[in-house]
């Protein structure tokens, strides 16, 4: 007997179980398929039915022979006479429409067909192609029905032939309900609870259009609209998923450690969040993206602005999944210039006011649940556009956090300096008021217009402490200072640009960074960049000390500037930060900026100044890595690949997105664990069997599953990688993964400990070596203290037997 891992139903054959999973639970083959064995305490997972079937037949089907799909019914008995077979009773029991079981199967079959359509749509396939596929599938199913009908009619006796024909006459084609776009949209809205986007008019303008009859150009009125996805309906839709409640983040009891938004002082002093435990903390993100070729003639014409949101009540690892980043609004960027951002924000603010005052009814609480904006994030230009600050960073007052001017920003490197005046609500109100005077200026101390978000009861733009460290450091300060360092190395005849490129391209970055290694560096590029994207910059700048450390003398000031920046990066990009570390960060940034001014006869860029506010903002809202734009910008890919035409593009994209999200939330649970191919082995076959048996409290003859790789919340682990297994005297202990095993639905990393010799400051990495006395550990992959894996690396020009591990963040 085979047991279903969802409903625990027992099936007599493998194919019967697979048929049950398809029809009863709509597990359709595809990229996101996740099947769990659940036979005899086996916890292996599979992403295809073929692998699942082979596993069941080899490991759990030793006594029963597999049968075909129709062999779950009693075998027909042959009567006397040619081609005369007694029909099984379950086939000719009457009209299939009168059977509740048949209705259930019909419903599940329709869900399978809907899943096919939804997957095609979420993959960016054009609607006309989907329609064609559905029509072809309808023809294929009809042909199969006809062939099966003819074969069965020839096998049954004359007494049952009319019953068989009646059965097939009432047999529906499941694809008949999905042959047009209207039909499948109707199914999605009725069955999956799709939150339908609505179009909201912004205003009327006149455009010149050619009259085909007269050949002249006439002024035609055009109503500009943007698409809004109702916030309150989206929240109710989200909480239909019961797993949301399991991932709610509770406030930390340790006030000195900052892990999430709820650990910061802003949360603890907030009049709503600090009092109502289930209040919704909503984080917004705004950014623009190109839907056409950014280098083509249509550049800028079809540029789209998007506003997304996530719930900060969920942990950061859950929010990193793109399906948990929800769409709030889509609009043409040109409409912002015509009508202002407040026209876009108006329906959003109205819904937030309802959420703040009346609240909404959710399953997590008997009382109405309230909520408001926790933070708004985005790149600096987007934030200034949204909040109403000047959009030119060459202006005198370019900072949205303080009133520093361009001249003073070159000498003041701490936001607690006595000459720094931080913006507050009273000052901002005065600056806004001066804009409405009769002869008011276009801007007042960097304030250009008012922001509608200030009308909310529990949020004000002056309480927004989010910085996008991806744009500030990885696409700003980091690339600028790497470019200046390369120029210094070249001008000092330490290494030529060509040799530097060869070293960078040939360096072994390891398995973890295999997709992030820099592919093209342009030392001659105009501006402050090197032509790298953010993740390539993050990979290169952390490995620069190993690539060029052997060429630079210890104590070189230009090299010291790089090392200071790396220390800042380790703290800023850390998912866990202590209060004391924020104080240390403030002094590091001050020392870094002072050395930069000493070395280079040029001005600091505005992003240098923004770094001076990092320390205070981390204490307010927790680690900045949780509000950076990396995952939000990954969300743009869905819209870019879904563009097939530019007619009413915002509504088309929003509708596709909402149906895709509904499909994922309806059929796909939160996936914590993915694993690779597995083999069942006896514990005694493993090297450290006695240690494992003691830890798992099993005997050496027990079977465990040996895995080649495993992924937990998107982080991949495999043999040969290293993890930080412990901290001893504030020094990280690194252990090599030797095996990955699964037992009793839990996944473990078998590791061998290495000795951390020291931290080599010149190479900004930990020097490690293998312990003479083998020390093994068994770590549960879901409870790792530090989840990031590391590669073991070597440096250019140094001893080949010296091994290093490059840190990604601080270890506390």
C-alpha cells in the first residue's frame, strides 16, 4: 500500500497514487513540482513524476507488482463468444454527472488544466499562443476519448454497450473551459480569488493623431490612467494561506541584537506597532523599469513605474521569495511628470487610512487587524521623487535626512556632528509652507513639494530610515573606489590594466560565486562605474584582497582605504548586528571618508554622505540588508518578460501578475527545502557512522538517505563547501561539509571542523587549516546559526597550501 503525503489516503498501486496526486491535489508536472515520498518514514522529495515512480517501485514496491492505470478495477471476465467482455461495474454505473466522486475528479481535472494555462502565462507566453495550445489540447483529448470509446465498445457485451456510450456522451473535455482568454480568466477569478486590478483615471490630455479620412492631424482627447491593485483585498487574499501565520516574526527579547524590523527603536516607540501585536507592518518599494530596449528608439516612452509591498511581519527569508512581493500600482513614468506623484498615491493613502482606523477582518485575530506603512524603500532618485525632495543630487541641499549643504558634506562625516541639523516633522512642515507663499521658491532646503503619505496617522516621510545599500555601495561608492584603486595600481606601475583584467577573469571565485563572477570590466568607462552590476560588484570587491594582495605592500594607504570599505560592507550587509557594532560602524565610516579626502583630490559623491546616516538608521529599523532593492528589482523580470505588446500595457501586466500570484498561492505552499538526487544507504557504510548513530539515536544498521545537495530557503549546500558552525572567543569556527543526510523528515550536514589560524587583515580573510584531530559535527540545516556557505580559496602569489575564507558579514 502507498500513502499520499497530503491527505494520508492509501492506494494499492504506484500509478493509483500518482493518479490520485494529479486528480485530487492538482500536482501537475512542472518546474515547481514538489513530491514527498512519505512511505515507511522516507522523507525524500522529488521534482518529477518519473523519478518519484522509479523510487517507489525500487524501494517500496518489493512485494507488489506495479499495474497500469486501469488495473485498480476488478479484472474483466471473458464470456463465451467472440469479443464479448463483461464490463466492470464502476465504469457503467450510470451517468457520471450524478456521482459525487466523479464530480470531484472532474473538478480536479479542471484544476490541472488551469495549472497548465497559469504556468504558461507566468512564463511570459503570449495569450494567443496559450489559446492555441489549449485548442490543440482540446482536440487531442477529444481524439483520445474517441479512440478509447471505440476500443471499449468493441470489448463489452451488447447488454452494456448502451451504458458505455452513455458514459462517453457525458464525458466532458477538461480543456473546453480554457480555449479562450475570457474562459480561463473567468476560471481564475472564480476559483483562485484573483485580486483584480482596477484602472484609475489621472486626467485628460490632447494628442495629435492622424485622421485616416482627411490625412490631417487632429487633437484627440486621451484619458491617462494607472492601475491600482486594492491593498485591503490583497491582504485578505494573502491571509487565506494558513502558512502565513506560522511565519509571523515576534519581537525580540534581546534589545542589543538587531535582526528584524521589530528589533529597532522605531518599532518599539511606534504608537501602533508597539501596542498591537498583530498589526500589519507594510513595507513599500518604488522603482521604474524599461519594458522596451533601453538602447532603442523607444527608450523612455514605455518606461513603467511600479510600487510593490511586503509584510515585515514575515521573516526576511520568506519575503525574499518573489511570490511574497506583491504589486500595488503600475503607471507610466511620464504620467508622474504630468500629474505628480500624489495623484498616484491618492487611492493608496485612502486604503491605508481605512487600515489604520477601521482595520480589516483576518483569520489571525478575532478583533479587526490594523496596520500602516512601516518603511518605504527604493533608490535615491525614486525616494526623492516619491517624497517630494529635489531630484538633482547636484543641488545644494541634496540629502533627505539632514540639512547639510554640498560644501559641508565634504568635511563632516558623522550625523551627530553639532553642525548637522537632522530633518524633523516641524522643519519639514515649515519648508513645505514656504512653497505655498505668493513668491515662494521652487524648492526650500531641498523640499520641492508635499507628499500625500504625510496625511497618514501612523507614518510620516521624516520617519523613513530606509537606505538602499545596493545602489549606495554596490553601484556607487564600491565601483568608484575600485576604479580609483585600479588607476593607482596602474599609475604606480604595480600592475597594468590588462594584467589586472587577466587576474580578475582567471581567479577561482568558487562554487558559491560561480554565477556572480565579473564578466566584463571597463576601466576606461566614463563616470564612476566599471560596467558591473550590483551582484558582480559584491563578488569582486570582497575577493580583491586575494587577487591583488600579493602585489601591494602592507600599510599602503590606498589599500587601507579598500580594507576600511570592506569592513563597512561586512557590517552593513550583515543580517544580524549588535548595537555596539553600529557605533563601531560610525567611526569606520568617518575614518574611511577622511582617508578618501586625503588620498584623492576630488569631492565625495552624495552616496558617500548617505553612508554617514547608516549607523543611526540601523538602530532605528534593524539591518539595512532587509530593505535593499535587490529582490525587488528581481521582481521586474516578470513584467519585462511578459511584455508582448504595448497596448494598455499597465493593465495587461498587472492582470497577468495577479493571476500568476493567485496560482502560486493557491497551489504552491512555502517551500523550505529542496534536495537533489538521493540514495538509501546503511548508516554503517558512512565514515562517521558511530557519531551519527549517537546523535540521531539510531543503530548502525538503520537506513538513511544520502543527498548530493540541498537548498534551504534558496541557499544551496553541497559537499566541499564550508559553513560557520560556531563562535569561540568571538572567532568563527569553519567546518567543511563532508556529507548531507536525511532522516525522519530532517536534513543534516555532516561537517569536519577546520582550525581558524587568524584573520589576515591585508587579505581581509580568515586563514584556516585542517585540524590534526578530526572533529565532526552534525548540523540541522534549518537551524544553522549562520546560513551562508563559503568556499575555500587561495591567494595569488602566496603559498599554495594556505587556505582562506572570505567573510560576507560579521559573526556575532
